């Protein structure tokens, strides 16, 4: 029984707190990083050095920019790739689309773009990851709501969506309780690697 804890939208001033909690539980996680707060980019290496996996979530995470065209998406992905390479020495193959591969927000900017991007990233050697459990912390959620939405015994392998962006104090508050819950059910916490469960949503644009 495995939990793949994934954290999107960092690094930020909350990333260190997340790393400290993960240390306490001897848990490994995956950080899908952006360049939204470049002043915290050294946290990418800090997470990597602790044995966590680094994935890419685009540089800007600006839907209007990222999903303006196929070229625009790859330009943004290359930009975060360069930043990560400066920190850890290589460009990761693991990615997460802003909004997930099932997002419909991209339709506002380019009709059908996800149907092009999804096979294209795989063809280029990337692997994209969606999730099968969402903590709900992407929007405004209380600590209690995040805990309730994160905890399930439905799956042997849980791909759990969290965020470590700057505004996510409730995520930091909820995380120890969620880790405790899964630990008590006998789950281990692993970072994504080439052998991991791959969760793909249905493409809706």
C-alpha cells in the first residue's frame, strides 16, 4: 500500500515546512514545481537532496499563457526545465499539466489543445501524472476539509494531490494528520519514479 504524495505550485515559503513534516514521518514525496516564486528556487535542490522527486508543472502556471498554443506550452515547460536543471543538474521527465490533463479551462484559450499535448509529451519522453485523490487544497479549504478529502482506504496506491504554494497554510496544518492516517493503515510514502503507478484522467479538451 503506497501513497504518492504530490505537491504542486511551489516552491514557496511553505516548502521548507512541508520538507520538515516529511522528514518527521520519513516520507518521500514528489514536487511538481513552477517558477512563480523564483526567490525560493533553491528549495528545489533542498527537496531533491532529501530524496524527493522533482517534476515540472510549467514555469508560469498562467493558464492563458500556457494554453495559448502548443508552442506556448512547450516554451513554458522548457523554461521550468532550465530552472530545475540549474538546481539539480538535469531536466526531469515527470510533468503535471496545470489543471491536470482533464482540465477544460484550456478550452478558453485553444480548442482541443489537451488532445494534442497529451500524446505529444509522451512522444517526447515525458510522463505526465494526474491524481486519484485530491485534497481539495487547490481552492479555499479549511484544514478539516483538506483532511477529510485526503483520507481514503479505497485504493492500494494513492496518487494524492496537494499544493505547497505560498497561500497554503491549511495544507501545512493538515499534512501531519493525513500522513498519520495513512501510516496507521500501513501505507508507505514514496516519491514517483519510473516504476510508479501512473494515473491519467480522461482528456476533455
